[in-house]
């Protein structure tokens, strides 16, 4: 992968757990436990039909992803 420092990278990664598509509570809890294990700063909110989870990235905790 080629790193392009002139292109800003995203500061957070968003996950949307919806009760219609999965067991939102269990899936969000798995991600929460992973974030705790890896010491990743994150935020979880109830969205009304599931949960929204944001993982905040820094240069030291997540790689730059190529889309």
C-alpha cells in the first residue's frame, strides 16, 4: 500500500448495528469488547433501532485503509 500524506485520512470509523439486520446488542458488544482489548477509543450510542459505534483512529492505532 502506498501512503499519500497529502490526502487526509478519516478520523473515525462508523458502524451501524440495526436490529433488523443482526442481533445488534450482541454484535455491538463484541465490537466494544474488541475496542477495550485493543485500547481503542470509541463511542456507542443507541440509535432508536440499534446502535451506532464510532472508533476514533490515530496514526498509531489503525492503518490507513485503501478503498
